C-alpha cells in the first residue's frame, strides 16, 4: 500500500525529533494575541501571510526569497500574523527562518510544522513564535489536547488545523479558540475551497476560524469571507509580482 503524504511526513518528522535536544525555556516574545485581534476586527477578512519556500505538492515555490523583506512587507501591508514553514525535508524551511522573521516583526508569528513532541513547542517559542500549529490529522485526540494544554501554559496561542467534521468536533470538544479549516486533503494533497464552506455550517460563536490553502485570488477570499475571520495564504503571496498589492487584495471588506 502506498504511503500517504501525511504518513511519509510524520515518519520523517519522528526521525528529526529523535535527535532534537530539549531546550531551556526562553522569554516569550511580546506581541498582541491573535485571537483578540481577530475578534476585535470582524469587518475585514484578515490575512495570515506565509513564508513558504516549497511544498510536496507544488515543488519549489520561491527558494530565493529575501525572508526579512518578505516578512516586513507582510507586516507593513496589514497581515495579522506571519506563518513560517520550519520543516526542512518537505518544505525546505528551517527553524532559523522562524527566528529571523520573528526578530524582524512586531506582529505574531506562527510556527508551521508537524508537531509531534513538546520539544518542538519549546523550540518554536524560544525562536520567537507566539502561535504554534497543531494538526488534528497527525495526533490522537488525547495527545492533541495534551499539546494544546502544554502550549497554552507556556503562554502560546494554538491554531488547531482540521480537515473534516470529525476533526472540527474534536477541536470544539477540546475548547480550541483558533481553528483552521485546511482545504488541502493531507492524504492526497489535493485542494478544494468548498471544504471550508461545508464545515462553516458547524461553526460555533466563541472560536475564530481560519481558512487555509487554495486561497489564490480575491474571488477565492471573497467566497470564504462571510464565514471566516481570516485566511492563511502562502503560495499566492510567495509568487506574487507585487506582494504588497496581493496582501491588500485578499483583505476582503466585510463591512
């Protein structure tokens, strides 16, 4: 049986984490809380702008990006947060990319990786992340809750990524405040923005919701805007001829 994308990534991640040291906790970087920001800016679809050099599905996206300039451009043009891919094997990112971005901006930064161990959470916080990603498809519910509690006790916010109704229900059950709906199927890596639209029927009042993947144009953003607080965008921004214009284009006014 052919391994799925997710199982291949998790197998490689287990090897990476095995050799990772447990770091001593460093001070948490000072910035605003993403949840509070999204709740207090309901009339605009907020953009979480991503630094993403490559992906398993698309291959190389932008290997020559000047990370500092890209991050500052995101911030200057109103991004609510910057997401940084830190996986070296499949996404050609690094923990140093996250450190670099976090040192250059005032807004929250998200450690975007496949987290399977507390060591990764501590390391992400130490290099300046204020939010971490936990993927429901990658963790049993008990482990997901344990990591969620561990991260929040460290002062971090947590974006929990879901892909279908059963995972969304787990996120609600755990009490997750920031929930992502990934339009990418992590078994096949195919995308469909209608995943977000279908799951929006099950949203609750307290959490904020982020639509992730397959948001490439203003039309895509407008489609999810009525139901979501924000969108997470990587490839469209990393390949844009004018990054500033692209960020602004995706900030849909929900007036």
